[in-house]
């Protein structure tokens, strides 16, 4: 059964205020609501991306496997975020990343190819597409900049300042994979910050 549009796009209206109700209803016609179970993939490595999605509820991780076989997280997708691998879609190449649910999640999935004609007709929808690209680029830059810090404490503090929602919502285990440090290093960083805050009171 298809959800009503109001159940998924209302939180996004604040994020993308230029999109009209009529345009959201148009996007709703292209959307299909899916539950992605914890541990299941929205996009699997080796598959060409054909779909994108808004996250209605839940959490996703964009993961890669390094040369030593370790899983690392390069990005998170939380509620009201957009899931996609545009590089795979536009280059028609197999995805190098997995996009996997960290918990049972609900998404509104859309065929990217079907959405493309809307960009020339509805400029506000095209603006959303551009904003999504800019947000993804900013997050990639912040992640790379954060990894330039050698200290796990500095990486954790940067994440706390720039993306506090990740600290609030994501497990220590997955934060460690995102910061490319051990879980124990994250625990020590949190303890050091807590002790420092306590000494200032």
C-alpha cells in the first residue's frame, strides 16, 4: 500500500522550501515505498546504480572495503537524506560502494532515469538535485579533511562540531569505521572530552 505524500515529504519542505506542493506530489508519483531490513543493501557493490531514494526513517552507511579487507564507512544516510551513487549511474559503471541499512529503514525509492526529464520542466526540482550534489560534495570534503588529523581525539571533536547528529544517532562501532580508528580509540576520546568538560565546571 502506497503511503500518502504528506507522510514523507513534509519534513523535506523545510530543507527544500522552493519546491511546491504540486511538485512534491509529482515526485510522489515516481516514488515507491520500501522497507530495507537491517544489514540489507539499497545498492550493492558491483551493481550499476539505477535508483535513488529519500530516507524516511532509519540509517544507512556507504561502505567500502580497503586493500586489507577492512570495511570502512565513507558517508551516512539518515532521515531526510538522499541515497544515491550518481557516479555509477552517469558513468554506467558498477558501484564501488555498498549502501547498507544499519537498522530497519523506510525509503521512498525513485528511478533516476525517469526523474531526469523533470529537471528541464520543473526548475525547483532541478535545484533540489543541485543542492543534493552540493551537500554530498561538502560531506566528502569534510570527511577527507577530518581524516587528515592524525589524532583520533581531533577526528572525533571535528565530527562532534560538524555533524553532531552522527554522534547522537550512530553506534560507536560505526563511528569508528567512519573515523578510520578503533572502537577503543573512540571510547578513549569520549572519556577525555568528558573529563575535560568536568574539569572546567
